[in-house]
C-alpha cells in the first residue's frame, strides 16, 4: 500500500512496489527480472563506472603500462582483472581486531592480502570486516586497486633478464623502515618470512634486505616493504636522463579520435514517416 | 522517505527520435513536452556556454504525493550539452521541472483515460493503461482490489515498454512490441536540429536491503580457502606475532574511503542509471561537495531528489558507437546530483483560480561531480 505523507512520487509513478519488490503477484510478473537477477549473480557483466573503465572495457587500452605511464588512478578492480590476467593472490594474515564497547568486546577481522603476477606487478590490500570471508574478499579487491609496477635491474653484468632491484631503496611505514639492496644472481631473497612473500609476488629474484624499527608490527612491516617497491620506479637513474617525449594520455587520445565528425551524417529518414503513417 | 528507488535500464527505443509521452521515464531521445499553454522558451533549451542546443539526457516522471496536495503531473528533464568543451563544465547542464499545479477536468493531454475523473488529493483513480506510457495511478483505499491492481499495474509496466533484459537491450530493434496503440503510437518527432542521444526506457526498482550487497558478485574468486587460512594461522611458532593491529579504514592507491562506499552501492546494482530518493540522502563519490543553492522563487533551500549514475554513460556510449554525430566522450562525470525545491513552487504566474490549470517550468539545480 502506498504510504501517504511526504514521499517522492517517482516510485509511485511507476507503481514501483508492483515492479520491484516481492509480493507473490509482483514476483510472478517480475519473474523475468528476478530470474535475470539470479543469473546475473553468477557471472555479472562488468558495467564500468569511470572513464578509464570504459576505455578498458572497449579495449582501447590494452596494457596496464599505459595507465602507469600517465599515473591514472585506477578505481575499479575489474580494470586490473582485464589487463593483468595472471594475477595470483594470497592471504598473508587474518587477525582479529577488537574494540571495547559497553556491551563487551566487538571483534572484527583484518585481512592482509597480497596479489601479484610474479613479473613486476604487485598489490597489497588490507580490509577490516565483521566476517572473515568479507574481509578477504574486500582485501583482494583493495589489493587489485593498489597494483603497482616494480622496477627490476641488475647487480653487475647486464646479461639475461633483470633479477634484482635497480638500486638501494628504502621504504617506511610507522616505525618500520625496510631497505633493499641489489644482490647477485643466486643470492635469493634474503628477508624475513613476511616481506619475502611480497617480494616473491613482485617477481624479484635476488635481494638483500635490512629492516629497522618495530618489525613485530607486521602490518607496518609489510606496508613498508610495499612502499619500498613503489619507490623503485621513482628513483632517477642515468637511464632516465634523456628528455621525456610526452604522449597523449588515453583520455585525450580517445576523445580526439571519437570527436572527429564521422563520415555517416545524421540524415533525416525522409521515407520512414510516410511508411509509419501509411 | 529515505528509501531509494533505482532507475534500471529497460528497453531500447526503436528509433531514437520516437515520441513517447510525458509520463514515460526515459534516457536520451527527444523531450516529450506535455501540452503547454506556453511552449518551452528557447532560452531554456540552449546551452549557457556555447549557445548551442541542449540534448535531453534524462526525462523522469516524478509525481509527488504529499500531505497537502499531490502533484501528479510532474516531470523532470535533465538537459546537457554535447559539445566537447561544454561537457565537462557544470554550467552547461540544465534541469527543468515541469509540473501542473491544478488538476483540471477538461485537460486535453491525458488521452489514455476514457473518462476524466475529477482528481482530488485524497483519492486517486485506478486506470488501466492501454498504451505504452506508464501513467498508472493506483488506488490506495481499496484493499481487495489492490492485489488485482498490482497485477494490472505490473502488466502495464511490461506492456509499457519498460521491460528489461540484458540481451534484449542490445538488440532492441529485434524485439517487437506487444501493443501498438493508436493515439500514442511511435511517431517520430521531426526535430532534426536538436542533437539526440540514444534512447532507452527506464523501469524502477527498489533498492533492496544490505543483504544483497554482501553477496554482490565477486568475479574471479580467489584461490584461497578458509581452511588454508586456519591452517596458516597455526604457524605462529616462529616468534612472529601480529601485534598492535587496529581497525583501519579502507584505502587503495587511487580510491579513498568515500569513493569505495560509492562503488559498493553501485556494485549492488551495477546497471542502475539513476537513484531517486525524494528528500533522502545523495550518494557522494567525493567528500567535499558544494552545497546546493536556494530556490530562486521561494528561497527555500533545495533538497536532493535524484542523481544520475555512471552506468548511464556506459549504455549511451555502447549505443552511440556507430551512429552518433557528437561524442559522448566529452562527458566524464561520476554523478550528477539534482536538487529541487522542497515546496515545488511555481513560477508565480499561476494563481489560485479555480478550474484553471497551469503548467510551470522551473529551473532546478544540478551539481556535476567530475571523474578526475
């Protein structure tokens, strides 16, 4: 029954209660919608929200490096799913986090998830939620939103593929600082268990690390490692001394392309009205 | 009052210029003006910045039922400019609220009703729709009939070309209508100078409770199982312990907490084209949003009514790939929030003469939030 009183009439205009919600008859008629909703929950098509998402969905952007080149913020995790296919994820830790209330303690779970493809892309996500599954799901999404490129370089001879960090870098979070130092091939990742995982996902094969601060707070430890990896591409090495040739950001590139007048002009369909009235 | 109604995409129009009536809610196409005493002035349909013609972005039939009076003939038109430079400038958007202040027996523009019952604010007549519009009013007082009315209502909605189906939406031209009515058949509007967006109709759906959001689809499930977690949590033997963790708000590199909440609401119904919540709260994707101004006529502070959502742009873009002469890519808004006058005031020219119905067009306010 419609409620009187101040109520937006938009729903009433459609008889929204007949259309959308339950009620046996409503469901019977709207079954198509309900059924569709059921199907959708299995494999839902991604409807992009941001401009970057629309460009990725229409395959105008094929590689994630185009996004990194222009430092475009990634706001939808489906973008990363589309562009990076081989992304693996792992939960590093689920810890309960408690808050004291008058009625006792309220426990929520905090999940740390690291995603990476083992070849230069890694992301870290942290999420608190009331249930473990929700926390993990949310953390995976946040990790995908935070995927960064990792620069690898050589310790000495430049033969083969890059295998270690290009230079000494250090990252900090809270009181923990992590320092990564290039290592020769075969050294492996010389780090504590927790940051080692992050470095493996990043695709770094050999590195010496040194940490300082209260590394017992492993949340900060992991974030410091991640911060350190972020800085690998921020470090200006002589390779970057040449002048940058700036290119158009994907936003401009595709707007210009599509705003050119198309060859097909919008001509009035002069024949059609006659047929409609015939 | 706080409930949110979502506008979900329905069927595509056969022709983007086809004529509906002002009881239909649709996106794109040409605006359907009801019969007006004074036609809509040209100035309202021109862009403030470039002077070109505005195109209709959304036409939403939004009747109101308030305690004192009900306004059944109330339509909101959202107009925007498609030129490249104007698209990102919020001044190029215009929102018009068109309403009829008094109900009139001799009104000419309700071709659907066989007879013209006198409209009062306390009882609303039931009407069987016979055409594609959705101007159905439901009787509130009769319990026994209300069930049947819902049936007819739902049937009407289906017949009113507001059915939704993902696959059908894409090939809208293949879907034949069940009913083609005489007076309101699909005529074309011969207005060839106005730019036209691809047109599709809207059906409304209630925003269901939070439970759905938790089950909101999670594509590409993770490779983790809960059992593994419990196993790994037993490996505490190495002297590591995760101490000192406190609650942390969601944060990602490119997205902050406000945006993530916005996205979460969107993920519950990924196809929502707009959110309607008269007097409710808007969903802001960014934290600092300018406050709406005051109504120019009565001076009261404007209130949120509806907001347009990004999937709308996606659908329009999909449809306009081949046939558009202007580009929609100039639009990069994340949401357009529309505020209207809470008193639904008129432009002052209509008086309380009995038996006189007047239609007013009032310009309302739209706040455009850009996607950086």
